[in-house]
C-alpha cells in the first residue's frame, strides 16, 4: 500500500556552487524535513565508475553499477554498503565524473525510481538539477537557485581550501565549473533548466540566512494558500 504523504515536497534545482546544499540543509532543519542530496547519488556512481575503471560513456555498465549499488543517504553522510564515502565523493574529480555519467540516459533512468522513493512520502527537500522538471514535476514548491559564475567559483574554491584541497587553483575551479555548467545544461536528457513554475532566486549578493528566509517565506505562503483552500470563505 502506498504511504500517505506527510508533508510538502520541495524541489531545489540550480547549477554547481549556487549554494543549494547549505541552504537546503538549513531549511530542512528549520522545517523538520528530510534533506535529500540527489547529486550525492550521481557522485556515488561516478566514484564507483572511477574505482572500477568503467568508461563514463558506457551507459549499460553504469546502469548495472546503479542497480547493484546499496546507497544510504542520511542528512549528513553517504554510505555505500557499510563504507562511508561522504568525503570521497566530494573530491573535485568526482564532481566532474558525476557530471559525465549523469548525461547517460540509462543512469538517469536507474536513479529516477530511487529518488522518487526517497522523496515520495513528503516532508522532504530534494536538491539537484532536474527535481522540479523530471523527478517531481508536481512538487509543492519549486525553487531555482542561481548566482554569477564568478561568485559560484569563489564559493567552491573557498570550500575546497577549507577541505585542504589546496592544489586546485581558483582559475582551475572556475574552468571546471564552466565545463560542468555546459555539460549539465546542454545534455540531451533532463538538462539543467528552471521549471516553468519555479521561483528563481539569485544568491550572488545574498547571505545564506537571507536565502533561507526567502525560501521559508515561500513555504509559509504556500501553507496559507492551502489552508484558505481547505476553509473557503475564511
Ligand atoms: O550537486 P552536485 O555538484 O553534487 O552534482 C554533481 C553532478 O551530478 C552534477 O554536475 C550533475 C549531476 N546531477 C544531475 O544530473 N541531476 C541531479 N538531480 C543531481 C546531480
């Protein structure tokens, strides 16, 4: 029997470095919702392909990796079986691998059901590239976060430095990001683009707290519209 939905499904899409993860996590904490980082699923398959020498163009073998992978996502950690891969998947080359393997339709198909199962019971914030367009086209709230490429590059570089990945330069980080943007938005299957009904927020000059407040306002506005629908005339 299908489980009944316990709360809203909130879809947050946008390019790398737009600030999606941090603000999604903070909003999830504020609402008492689950936070589901769908990029972590693509990164996990990228890591497996890297370690097993699978070509990122080989859709069939990648789909087999997806089907066999036992992935557990918690709010803070990613497990592959019993192995904690939370740090491994954050390496810059795994971002590129994830972007490459995610262009394969077999991979997208194989991960679609898993994402729908993870979010389908509601009270969930799903963050990714195609959540509002493909995974949950009927999501209750859709937000598209963006920022200038310079700002996104700076944020990603600061993050890498904080993690001790000092060998990567700012110029290299910006170049990798431009390449990832191009691949994610020009791929044939589920390209990165805002859903027609998504609210767009440009985070270039906003603080994380500002962005979380704006998103929380959208949630409250949605709740008040819904409650008026339930009590017409009030
Ligand atoms: O959000 P991220 O940087 O962890 O995502 C890594 C890559 O995974 C991204 O470049 C494209 C892919 N991805 C995707 O195609 N669809 C998603 N819903 C999430 C991520």
